[in-house]
C-alpha cells in the first residue's frame, strides 16, 4: 500500500503562482510514476503532469510552459509548480502514483486550487 498526501492548494488571482506538494508513504520503494491529475466541476479527471522514476515527463498541452513537475525520490515527494495561473486551472488536484513491477494505482485525497479572474 502507498499513501499520498497533498498540500498547497489555495485561492489565487489569475496570473499568480502556487506550488503543490505530495508526500508518499508506505511501500514507496515500488513507486514508478508520480504525478498530478485534476478535475473541474462537471468535467472528467484529466492528466496535468506526470514524471517517471527515471525522470521522463509528460504534460497536458494546456499547461505546457506554465507548470513544472519535479520529484524528490529520496523523500518520496512530487511537486507541481504552477505559474501564470488561469481561471480554467480551477479544479481539485489529485496526486497520483503507480507501482512496478506489479501495477497498482494510488490517489491522494485532492487539494482545491481556485483561480479568481
């Protein structure tokens, strides 16, 4: 089992910045990918950014150039630096992790990001 705890969500004005953090605990040695998804009201959950254990990353087109994912493998923590925030970035942001070689998926409880225009 892996437990994920997010922090850093807040209310921010458009154009501002936030940094989200997610700390993993439990069987962290099996973690492969860590990243972030988000879900806005009335919409499906979508990938924001993800980083493999080796460092490869993938971003949603809507956040490229504005958001940056980073990871501290020694402390089992993943971060999402969000810059130039827009109203459409408003959502609940969920931390995600999967494991290897047996693939399990884990989710955090979510943290609210609200961007006022």
